[in-house]
C-alpha cells in the first residue's frame, strides 16, 4: 500500500491525468441517464483466478472524483482470488461510479495481471537462493504502479529509475572505451554508497569487470554453459545477475546456476491483464 505522501505527490497526479484522458469535459453517457445525484452500489467481481493487486489505486480513482465514495473490499492486495469471486463493493453517486469505472478497472486489471504473472514466475524460484527482479521496461507513466505490482506478486524491484543506481550497459562501455574505464569512471563520480553494476556479454568482459572491482555483474544473453563458466570465474567476488529474454517458460533452465538475481522485463511488458468487472449497478 502507498503511504499518504507517495499517494498525494506521485500517485494522485497520474490518476488525475488518466481521468482527464477519459473525461475531457463530461461523461455524456452518464449525464444522459442521471441528471441529478443518486446514490448507488455496484459489485467488484473477478472473472478469472489470480492475485489481486491495486485495490488502493482502484478506490482512489473514485475518491478523487468524489470524496464521499465508499469502497468495501473483502480481500487485500496479494490475496489469491477465484473466477466469480465477489471481492468488493462500491457505494456513491451513480454518475461517479459510471465515469470512473473504466479508469479504475484499467489500473486494477493491469496491476493484478502483473502480480499474477510475477507470482507464477517467482514460484519457480521458490527453492533457490535466486531473487527475481523486474526492469525499467515499464509502461510510460505507470512505473510506480507496475513495480508495486511486481512486489505484491512476490518479485523484487531492480533500480526504480536512472537516478537510483549505477548500471553500466553496453553503450556506456562503448562510450567509455572499455569495461575497466567505465567502472573506474563510475567509482570516481558516483557516491561511495552506490553499488556499481556492469552488463557483460562475454567471458573476457566478465574477467575485466571482476578485475575492475564491479560490485554486481549482469550476465546478459549468455548461454547456460557461458554462465556456468562465468560463475566459476567470479567465485563470489561480485554479486551476479542473469538477464536477457527471461520468461516463465524458460526461467527454470536457470535455476541450477546459483546466481543471486534473475531479471525479467516480461514481468511488466508481457503480463496479460486479469479480467475483473464492475457489475450489478443499482440505486439504493
């Protein structure tokens, strides 16, 4: 759950922007059938099994439109839900319930979908020491929601943005001239509290990164055999991360390697939504 400072400073502006995208002047459909305030109730129902996530954001859509809107949930973020399950109810001005419906469900479906997919991937690492990480391959302006969803699904967050840590990728290394030069520049510039991570693609780069004193070495798009050789050479002198087209379908092939982290962009860029609906709206 987001704390009140994060909610007001970082979440509310994004929700309001989404609402403005959907309502440029008025909700013509709602105003056609409801010309004055009328209190109503509607059910929030899951239409498939999964992990629910985003209830606070779902509710916030409606309370930003009308602070008198009330939500009652029978589950919490991270709970397993079933097809057909009633997970909550909303009560408020029917016009508010109607005009906020799509935006609220877009958040809830997307966030629950990411949590559900992440849970299915993280479960495959359950008996290993390896932690599952997300990436910055997120939907623009939705990172705060998508990375939260990864945590709810049992994954862990990699750096939040470019200000959050040093990660020297192939183009950084190309610009610097070598792995050694890139690491040295990072040590001279970055605060000492920052770990330095280096992305490598060959065993020669692995050796150079270790000798340069990198804190974390990301083994990117390497074969299983190359990763094993790299792990033998690193031998605990740096933390290790495997990355590169990791999905639910192939992650089990990496579980025997003993790496510290496996990162997967698929957690956020390829997770399908979870089908959830608002149904049975009626006046009370």
